[in-house]
């Protein structure tokens, strides 16, 4: 059992999932906590590269332009001015700062009672939008082989002698439906 625990805690994805679980994240020691935070920052950065989040534009209060006269150029100029004044080079730096702020705030959040992770993160979506995106990814990754082995075992019910010429895409679709059904059932 000790060997299995050591193996699990050597996995960055597992540490990240434990960190994002408001019920059991107290199990992480300082080193694992630091590694989980850095993995969360890396994941958020990679997610932002794939699909940049449209952020609320910075507001500049001392301007003479009426709200209905603001166009795309004005928004770009305001964003550039705000980035220059804060010393940021690009939106990637801003994402890094935002996720670090969210992590610090999340660490102050009280320990959750035992409930489903995604229910907790649905409630926290507005407070921690970047961490919510990461939770959607990190909490759906299988951290052990059990899920994969269970899916392969269920394959024998789908791909049998009568269905041996099934199109691979149809087989994949059936497996997705079956795995989601089994996931919702448990």
C-alpha cells in the first residue's frame, strides 16, 4: 500500500487533482503542494495558449469618450495602455498573474465538506475562473489504471461475435456513451 501511495504522489496530475479537491487537499505536504501549484500554473498557461480567455477589458476612468463611441481600436489601445502601465508584455503574463492570485485566494478558502468535486467547482466557477478551467481537465484525467481497465472489460459487451465488423468510430462513440452512463451511475 505504501508503494502504491508513493507511486501516486509521484504523478503531477494526481497531485494537481488532490490540490483541486477541496475535501482532501490537506493531505499534500509542502513539497507536493508547491509542485501541484506549479503544475496548475503550467496547465492554465497551456490551456490559454490553446483557447485564449476573453477577459473583461480594463476600464480607464479619465477619458472623454462616451461609452457608445468605444470601438475595437479603442479597446486595443486601452488594453495596451493598461499592460504598459502594469509592466506586462502580453496576455500570457496576465494569465500567469491571475492564476497565481486565484491560487492564493483558493488556499484561504475553508475546507469543503464531502461532496462531488464538480459540484464544488460549479459553485466556485465565478470566483476562480482559471482554476475552474483547469479543474475540468485535471479532475477528469484517470490517475490510475482502474478506469481504463474497466472500459476494456466493458468492451467485451459491445464488440462480440455478432458485431465484429463494427466501424471504429461507431465503437468509440458507443464506448463514450457507455463510460458516461457508468460514470453518472456511480
